[in-house]
C-alpha cells in the first residue's frame, strides 16, 4: 500500500492515477490528531476525495485518541480497512 502522506494534495486526482498505473495494491491513509501522536494529518474530507478518485482499497490507520468515536464515520466515508492502536482507548472491546 502506498502512503497518502507522500502525495501532492494539490494534484490528488493525478497522484491517485499514478498510483493505480504503478500497480499499487491500495492506499494507506494515516489519521493523526495531535494528541495520540504529536502530528496532525488528514481526515474525512480528504478521505471523501480519495474515495471519489480511486477504486483502490483504502486502509485507514487511526492514530488518534478514542478511535471508537470515529470508526463508523471512516467506514461510511469509504474506508475498506481500519486499524487502531490498542493503547489509544481504554475500551478496546468497543472499538472492535
């Protein structure tokens, strides 16, 4: 899977086409909230654009606190796979 953090977001549609032409198996979408990890990254509006721009599978990696609050939204917006960190929530059973 190719990481979306390395694409040119000003030319997202072209970047997605290049990934498809390169034969990647899917795209990896890192979501960071500035709390669980120090960086802040992309969210649902970008996922919407990516989903509209490709048929490749999208793997969303939630590096956020309390991911159980957001899993359904990311699934509804087109994530094919969602991964979380076990230490990101005190209620891992609710997130699974």
